[in-house]
C-alpha cells in the first residue's frame, strides 16, 4: 500500500517536471522570436499576417497553458509571471 502512494507521488512530480520543461521550451521560443521583433522592428507582435507573430502568439499560449497546469509549483508561478511580463513588454514596446 505504501509503495502505491509513493509511486503516485513520483508520477505526479514527473508530470509537473514535464509540464515545466515544456513551458520553459515554449517560453524560450517566444523570447527568441520577441528578440527578433526588437532587433528588426519592421513588424510587431500583433501583425498576424506574417508567420513570426503567429508562432510567437502560439508559443505564448502553449507556455501559459503548461505553466498554469503547474500553478501549485513555484516554477509554474514564476513562468506564468514571466510569460505575462514578456507579452506586456512586447505589446507596449515591441512595435
């Protein structure tokens, strides 16, 4: 009986680790594309006619989704805050 609860706890920790890892990967994609927008200010984050803003918004949404799945974890809260701050920065100063 004790082994089952320990295995469930380990699986829960593994699930949280995977969610945080996926959220970090998509956050890095979003930050990379956002840096491209800042270095080459021809298009903004809301110009959805181009491919790069679509990828940026899509990666932002995926990162927010996975970081909200781990909201109980400290890393999930930090990732959610970083996502929102970077998106607000790109909306205000990106174009």
